[in-house]
């Protein structure tokens, strides 16, 4: 039996991204979302979730240590002179190394602040993952697992993906190298799960299809899924009217292509043909 959790990342980034993700939920293509607690459109996302209570989808926290403004005051290492996170590349360089006590304390404070914001919504937090996968970096992974354990968040994403599977087209060299890097850190992170009351979906897909979902040729990708449950990371959305916010630069026409790919009917037809069932995190056995 093959089951698929389709998780849309970056909910709360901006209203354009929110709009596309909610359209994908209504279309029955997305069964889970990851919410940015410090996203510019967080409140819009919360209102949207409340309006969709008759739809079946799970909610997770998209821990963010790289973009925008932190929720904790007084951070000196995770942020630059402007008080914002350093950005993707600088944050990665900082977090892929082992953290000293000062950095560890800043990460712990910010993770706690972001989880608290989601807890205050009253939503059930079913899973934890990271913006640009920062949660699996050496400086963060134990803190993320400890926070998930402490807040009774049962699932954490382990983005370990076999190379060149579940994809179409020809990924760029940069995408290939990035996907392989994330998979290496994810493999190391998986070995830590037994120390915590947190688990992960065994199979993960989406690193190699980032920005390159098929418009019609879903069948081969879905038929190649392993038995059991797979978490599939997607990034649908709408193109933002401006790039003024910290996340709006990511809300490009590529997000609309992903939305179309998930909702134009071909994905649903391929699911039926491959006998793949869509589920959400609460439906997965712990």
C-alpha cells in the first residue's frame, strides 16, 4: 500500500503564497502545511486555516533561522546589524558547524518563541520541519528534536531522498548538489531519533523536483514510490505583486506552475492509476 502526505511549505510567507496553498488544499491536492511563525502574512494564514476547517489537512511549524525578523529580542549571532536573520547562504554557513554555548542558547530561544506563537493559535501542531531545512543542520537538530519532544510534536521531517528518484526534467547542478547536501545531513539526523519521543515519515521526496513539478507526466513518478508512507514537499502559491517583504522574492511564477501542476487534474488521475492514497500526518501510524 502506498500513501502520500503532500506538504506545502512556507504558509505565512506572504498573502500570494497563502492564496495558492489554500487553493491547493481546496482542490484536494495538499494534505498538510508548514507555517512560518515569523512570516509577514502569518495572521492571514491563521485566518485562512480557520476558514478551511471542513478540509482534511494537518498543520506543522516551519522553523526559520534564515529569513526575516526573529521573534526573540536581542539575538546577536543569528542576526546581522539590521536585526534580521542573515539570509540563506550565511545562515547555512553558520548552522552547519557545531554550535558554541552562545549560539545554542540563541537557537533554543528562537525555536521556543516560534513554537509558542503557533501554540497560541490553538492549532494542533502535528509536525516540525525547517525553512531551507535548517532544522537538520548540526547546530540545530538536537535542539529541534528536544523542542518537538517537549511540545509533544510527534513528527519531524527527515529530508533524505534517493538521488534522481521521483523527479522529471534535468535539475541544475546547483539543485543536485544542494539536494545531496540536505540528504547527507538528514541521514545523520535520522540516527538521533531514537533518543527522543519524535519520529519521521520513512520516505521523503521533493528535493530533486523543487521548482520542477511535471504538468502532465505524474504517472511514472508516483508509480516509483516505495510501499508505505512518503512525505512529498511542494511549494505552490501565487506570484507576489511586489518583492518588498523578506519572503516575497520566492513568490514567483514558478509557484503558480507548481499550483497548476498539482490542481489541473493530472496529479489526481495519476494518483488513482498508481493506487496512491493521500493522507495527512494524523492518519500516519506513530
